C-alpha cells in the first residue's frame, strides 16, 4: 500500500515545482525536489493511506481533519502542488458514487430536508459569519465591482442597488426577498427606495437574528421576515428579488423552483433571479456538498433548460445578463 501511495505522491511531485516531503507511517519518506521542503506531510497510519488511494483529494482532506494526516510548513503550497498536478480534478469512482448517494438522500426535494440543509450551513449564525463576510450587511452572495467599487462593502452595496434598479423598484411597492439571509437587501431597499420588503427564509437562526435587527432599526411594519420554505408562497408582491437561491435547486427541481418564484408576482410584476453558474455540465464538488452546502447544485444553465422551465411558469424573460466571469 505504501508503494502505491508513494507512486501517487511521485506523480504529483513530477507535475509541480513545489518541493514537498511525505513521511509515511512506516518511517520511509518521499521528497519531490532536492532542496529544503516547502511543506512536509505526515501520513500517520494505513487508514490515511487507503483514504487517499480510494478517495483522492477528498480522502486526503478527510484524513487531515480526522488527524490521520498532519501538515507542517507552507500550507497553501501543499494545495498548490495538488492543483498543479490535477489531484483535485476528476473524482475517483468511489467519490462519484458517494456524491450520487449524498444527493439522493439530502436534496432539497422535501421542505423538511431543505430546512435541515439550510440550518446545517447557516445555523452557526452571525458570530461565525461576521469574521469573514462584508461589514455592509453580511451578504453571502456575489458582489459587483464593475461599478467602480474599491472595497467589498462598496461592491455589495452596488450589487444591491443594481438588482433594485433592475426591477425598477419604487417607494411604496412591496417586494419579496427570497432567501433573505440576515436582511441586508431588505434593509437597503427599504432605506434607499422606500419599498416594503418581506424576507422568505427557512433558517431558524437567521430569521431570529434578522427580526432582532428589524426591531433594533425600528423598521417594524416596513420590513418583515417569514420563516418558511420559498415554495410555500404567502401572497403576491409587486417585485421579486432572488439573490443566490437558484443554486440550491436540485438537478430535477429547476422547473419547480422557477414556478415558485413566478407565483410571488402580481400580474405585470417584475423580478430578478441572480445566481452563480458555470460553463458545461458537471456535478457539484463532493467536498462542498458533504461538508459545506449539503444540497449544493450550482447551475449549468443553458438557454434550453431555462426556457423549458420558464415555459411551464408565469415568467416571461425580458433580459438575461452575465454580470462577469469569476
């Protein structure tokens, strides 16, 4: 087994300029270059070796978090070596199988599972996310730097203004914010445009924290947040803002999600659906699905699939816009 793992490490070493050393459980070692190693990897036992051989980069990461692999030195360069060699590329057969089984069990098909998935990710609350999200409103979606913004906070405000202008939001109008996070868009649209917003959010912790912020700002009666799945439509609105919700639709749920969004709009209403997509068709990375977004399904949205979904709803597309490639 060690010989197989050494071969795997040698394959990686031949494809990167990073000098790394691997110390195996039997005390033997491999080093990719004849100089001082940038990073040293300690494989503590055979379980770690089998994980790497069977599950590739996913197995390596799982072994690290389980304490079966340790790393000393330049941690980012360890990742650089793996990416140089394509170690994080095509998943192994067993990872593909695990990904399929995970999606089968934990997709957002049912409202109860969708709530459990949302709480798995967003449940840690503001104290956790405040460390690394923007200070303008803790937005957990793409920002908009094309506006000339220089800071993350400026770019997030520019993104919120961009989507509000897309739907021609006006004072006194009602709008639904699908997946309202901690209410940043609700507050922005209310305070700048005078619109009355309703957040739709299934995460108990985010709803509780958003309601506390509504009270702190004195916005009761102007802004609200409802704890419910977005497929459970409470009433219709003049406008719809959906930022980063479509990514949570499973591969067989796109039509259902589009129709649910359409049901929020009054006749003649305007809505915007903003989402992250990618070119081509591929499964979401298993590591992301397993440990970060349990139901993640970043869309490979071809015009054909969007068109078919819209045809079964009350939507009509007036414009599609690629904000940027990133």
